[in-house]
C-alpha cells in the first residue's frame, strides 16, 4: 500500500460516521453487521466473496477497487 493509502486508512479510522452515512449508501440499505465493520473487515469480506487472495483487495488503490467492482458487476450481469 502506498504512503497515501496508509494515510487514508489512518484518517479513516478516526472518522466517526453518522448513522445516516452507514445505514444507507446511495439508496441501498446496509445490513447491520456491515455498518460497524472496519475498512479492513469490509475488504476481507470482498476478498472472500470473490475468492481473491487475502489482502489483495485491501492493498489496491481506491480507483482499482472501484474498477474491480464495476467489472464484477458486468460479469454478474452476463450470468443473468
């Protein structure tokens, strides 16, 4: 992870999110357990669900994570 990535994680750990910010993201209701999960825990969940190596998603830059999610979304739509 880059220096900026470490800084971002350090800052993110200190942010106190409101209930409104964690309970709903862009109109999508968020499950209770995900509301309290750390950034690392959320990345580990994604790694497990998409069967990628441990810490591989965690160490990606933010834009790479978004790109991964966008491509996975397309792949899931192909399967429908």
